[in-house]
């Protein structure tokens, strides 16, 4: 069930049986010369929604914007500062826990969100510790590409040229979902450089077309469909312990 397609009465009824919800979280940021700006939000959303169908749990609205400061030197990127994203996560958790949700899992599509969302969880737990809040609250953050079995699948699909940004796997998922928006572009070098970076200006200097370590021309929609199904099955499996069904 999708929260945005439900009424409040349906959510009230759902809460009698289960207090679990998954919130997809992504980013709107450059994804190299072939990748769509919405890639990370699209990937998180489709995996969470498919997992919700498999596991019968509630899926909340996608938090499309994330912490993408290092991509701000490329036009189209929209980034929340870490402090803003922390406030968003805290307010989302406060709203849901106020309604009775006790197991709130964020399904993430962007590596750059991980440190900030984890810090937001620490802030929430710190406040609860100080207030001696005794209600159980379980917060989880899972990235679709780190779910059980997915790294192995990625290594098998793309033995060379997967890289860490504008990867063929995430672009394959968007090609599967939005075939009308598929883009092609010349890539030079074929596999981009990879490594460290600091701010957006440093990122663009080191990685001029926006890719890191990847060859997105390896992407195809069939792989995208397989990845969505595998990640959704893995997420549904992880959620079993939180759903009282
Ligand atoms: Zn991405």
C-alpha cells in the first residue's frame, strides 16, 4: 500500500496490524552525460514500492531531495545541506512515530545521504534517551545497492566499469522505468576515473563529465528490471521481522 494513495482511515486500520513503513529517499543530482538527474530518487522509489507489494507493508512518499553538495558544480543538481536533511528526517520520523509507527526504514538511493541520515538517527535517539522515552522505536537505513546479494549481482553484471557514480546499474533501472527518457552520449574515457573529492568545484575538476569510475554505456533495461526485482525481494525479506503479519 502506498501512503499517498491511502486515506487516513486506511492508515489507522493498517496500524492495528503493523507499525512498519518504508520511506524511499533519493537525490536530484547530475549523473554524468547519460544519467537522469532524478536517478537516485527513481531507483529508491521503485525498489521500495515493489518490495511493499511483495511484503504487504506500507510505503511512504519519496523524499526526492538529498545531500548532494559535491554535485552542485553541475547544473540541475538540487541539494539539501546536511543540517537541512537532518531536520527533514527528524520531522518525518516525529510525524510517523506520533501516529504510531514504530519501525521506520529509509530505503536509500544515494551514497551521499548515508552519513547525514545516520547522524539524524543519532540525534533522534539522543533526544529520546534524554527524555527517557520508553516507547520502542526502530529506525533503519538501507541502500538498495547494499541489500543482501546485490553487490554480488552487480559484480557479475558489470565485472568492469561499474564505478561509484553514474553507475550502469542505476542507469539500467531508469532505462527500465522510463524508456522514453533514455539518453546516449559519447564517453571519453570509456571508464571514468575514480577516487576522492572534497567540494563541488574539486569534484568537477577531477571528474569533468560527472562520472566516477563508471561506464554507463553498459546499462540496459533488462538488467534494470532484474536489479529492481532482486533488491525488492531482499528488502521485503528484511522487513519481515517488522511486519506483524
Ligand atoms: Zn546515483
